[in-house]
């Protein structure tokens, strides 16, 4: 007898093919049968889809969930969206490697919050996460900022040959233990202190594993195009696949530049280079506030589009624009920025900044190699960017159903099989017999992201069921706490016994 059966569903298999009516049976964690309607045998648990869409579970290619897997193993904010796997360790910040005697995570601000434990490498991190029975799967990148901080602190200089060798060694070990590639965050410290050649030499350490180089580029605004050139040349020199994270052109004077940036990507693809990208479907970014301001020369125009998300120093500012706080306090906008960032714990403030053009999101989503990554920062206190809870349903509601930017099968392909193939999630990302049973059942006519900037922690509606490794993890709004997530190894299945 089957463990679980979905009957009467429109199957979107993840390849981009149109949906077909059928039944899907699950046994021992795998998809046992994909058959025409009525042809499936009996199952212990039956779900009548009533014509809803059954698709591969969504894959969040840009997550910062390294710490969340320890702090929130239920991963409710992802599971509720139909996300069954994430890629963590982005923007140069990764859980592993680690030195328990050095607080290397402090450099990441809130991004790596929640990471505690005495692990030193990826295998140790995976063991620790699995002990907490995570709800969803995790694939990891190894981060440049993390290995650089461990190797040379926050030094603003080039590494010595020995330090470079140490950093490459960290990357090689992580790759041996199952990481999918190397990530950089070249706007952050200490990554921003590194020259192009350093990044290329470290990225080359993933080439023997055919892994990828994922980057939060050095510039996403005035010098976006130069940053794309740098990224392409790093990947070219290293001989690896380039993945551009959260592609955007930031700041009003730069709006529209994503078209030129994508033209550079297309030219590289034409020339035979391997390049992919991801985007989040929102006009605001979010990150650690201190990274965006120089206190000696505050950019007031930027401060005017900043909203406070999480602020341990002034909880009462959470959810407010800097401009609102200035009026309330009767001080200048610059003084609000100074007040927040110079307070005790002020450097831990996470902000949201409205810097992206709506039209650029559509240009991005129209590109065939564009995946979806939430970039959600899993700090559940305060008012996080709504992308943490809403990204995947928002693509389906706003950009498929309302705006028609891409078709439903194509959107699902970009959120499943394309991501699985690029990031090496073996036998995932398609509804296919024999593959792992990571699935989402949703109503295409009603699925909606409910999370907003004012009310960012609302779960989406229209997601009826989520299956992770064959276990029914969410059903009709109920998180079932089965903890069936796995730690994934690049192109090799999973870490540990699961
Ligand atoms: Zn980033």
C-alpha cells in the first residue's frame, strides 16, 4: 500500500510542460507513481486535490537560513510558502567553516543570527541541524566573508600566499562535505577589501567539483555593469558556473539598467559561459543598516527611503520610515540615522530600503535563466521584509496570475527544476517517478502572499499541502511538525542517515 496519495490533481511536473490531470502516489520518501486519474492503488493517507495544482516543492535559491535551521527548525515561514529546499550560505556568509573560539558570525550582522554550537566544518553543522529535525531541506554554499574573517580577521589588505591557501582549503573541505559552491558578498566587510584576483583564486577551488560561484556583486547601483563584468571575469578565470544573486539595479538613477546587465549575461551565455541568476519579487531590499551608511557623510536621500525592520536598540522604531521617526522626534533625518547606528546594539539594526523599480522586476522575471530567491533574513522579531514569508506565492499571484509576466508552468520550472539542476539537488525539482517526494499542492487561482510591509509575518493562503521527503509536513494550514528535512550534498543525495 502507498504511504500517501494525491488524487484528482493538475500535475505541473516542473519541466515547464503544461499541467496534466492525474494522481501521484508516494512511498518510502519517493514518488512511487505518476499516473492518469483513477489508476492509482490504495494509500494510508489520501488527499483529494479537487483540481488543485501539484508541483515539485519550491526551491529558495537565495536563503540566509544557516542560523534559522538551529533556531527555528520548524522553518514555518518557508514551509507555508510551499518551499521544501533552500540554498543557504549566501552573500559570503555561511555557517561553516567555524571556529567556536572566534565569533566570526558577528561580521554578518543579523544574517547568521542563531548560530551556536561547537561544530567547525560543514559535516558538523549538518549533524547539529539534523539533530533538531528540520522541516525542510538545506543545500549550502561556503562563504567568502566567513572564511576571510576566520583566516585574517577584518584586515583591509590582500591575503598572503599562506592565507590564500588556508581559505582555499576551507572551500575544498566544504565541497568535499557537500557544499554546492562558493559565495561572495563584495559589498560587505571584509569581502569588499578583496581584489578581483583573490576572489577568482578562491572560486577556482570549486572548479574540480564542478561547483558554482554565487555572488552578491560589488555594486548593484551606479556601477552595476562594471560589477557584472567583474563577476563574469571571476567565474571565467576560475572556470566555474556563475550565479548572480538578487539581480537588481538599485537607486532611481539606475532604474532600467537591469536590461543592459542581462544583455551582458546573454552575451556571455552566447560565448559559452555558464551563467544563471535569481531575483526576489519586491521593490525593496533589506540588510544590515550599518552597511549602507557612512556616519561621517550620511546619504540623506538614501535615508529617506529606509524603513526600520529589526532594531534591538529602539524596538519602537520597528515598522517606521526614518522620515517618520525624524518628525516624531523633531530631529533631522541624518540625526535619526546617527541615533540608531551609534546606540548600543545599533549595529544590529536591520533595515528595508525602497530602491528597486517595479518594471525591473518584470524584466528580470522574463529572463529564461532567472530563478527565484527570497533573500529573507530570518529574524522573526520586529517587522522583517515580507519576502521572508511571501516570495513564492507572490510570484504566482502577482507576476503570473495578475501581470502575466510568465506562464504558470514556466514560473514553476524557475522555482523547481532549474534551481535543482543548477544547485545540484539530486533527484529533486520534478514530479517524476523514483525521485524524492518534495511536493506542494496549491490553488493557482487563489494563491496569495499575505505578508506586507505593515504585517510581514502572515503566512500565504492557497497552499494546501506540502510534502518533504515523502512526509506530509503541512496540510490545510496545519504545520504537522514531522521534521523530515534533509541536509543535501551537491549532486549526491543527502548527508547522514536520513
Ligand atoms: Zn546579498
